[in-house]
């Protein structure tokens, strides 16, 4: 009788042990299946064909644009064929050229202090891919802009689409100068309003390598 009881106890213990071992493995497999359903494609900025434009609203003579070509580098991930996400895009203001040397010098050295802070970055930017049409809507864009090591959340719009496997389109963000450690600029002795926008006319080409891609957490 005692031997029979021990045998029953051993069988119950063995069954429970097998269940405990199999449960986490099953959960892990289920999690793996969920992650594997997400698809990701990577596109690298084509610096030669991407244009970055800084816009300032002038107090007296309206708005003037200062295009730079382009100094922008980094990559954009297309997640599940819908969402566009970038961990970080870097812009080097030293490449900025608006064809007006004095203004460029002020922007680079007096306001952005490129000797100390050579990089401006756009981080954790998220927007939505569109299908090309003549009347594409403006999709919302959320990101953080880092200027002189100071980060501020910014909002904007985008119209980005795929054409022959290349990302193309325009993205624009806006913010206030006073939010960043930049003294309020002036142009030919005339000040500007406390606002600016950055426009990126984007071209990004697909990554043809075989690098392992990590799915970003954008949920």
C-alpha cells in the first residue's frame, strides 16, 4: 500500500513538472509568432537628392527660405507596409548653403555654434506612408528635434510615398526658436518672429544588404 501511494505521488509530480516546463516554451513560441508577423523594410537617405530647407517668418518682409543640400543622413524603416519610423536622422549644419555667405555664417556659427554642436538631429519620428495621388492628404508627423543637445517634441506633416521602391515626398516640422538655446536671430538688422519650420524634400533608397533588422517599438 505504501509503495502504491509513493508511485502515485511520483506520477503526479512528474506530470506537474512536465506542464511547468512546457508552459513558458509555448508562451515564448506564441510571442515569437506575433513578432515575426511584423515586416520591416529599411531605406537610407539619398543625401545627393534630398533637400533640407529652413524657413523663418520675417517681421517685415514676409517669409524667406534658406535651402541647404543636404547634410542629412540616416535611415527610415517602413513597418508593416504602413508606418514610417526613424530612430535618428542627423543633419550637419556645416553643409548648409543658401547662396548668401553672411547669412550662412550667422546661422552656422552665431546661432547653431557648429564648432561645439556639429549635429542637429530628428529622433523617434513617426508618420504614415501614403499612396501617391495628385491630392494626397497631409499625414501627421511626431518627432523630437535636438538642437545644441537640447531636445523638444515637435509636430508636423508629411506626404511620403513609394515610387519604384524608392521613398519620396515631403515632410515639414515647426517649432519656436525660444524653446531652444538659440538667441533670437535677425536679418539685416530686422528681427524674426519666434517660429521656424524645417522642410525635407526626401529621397530614400532601399537597403539592399542582408543586415538583420530589429522591429522598432512604435505601438
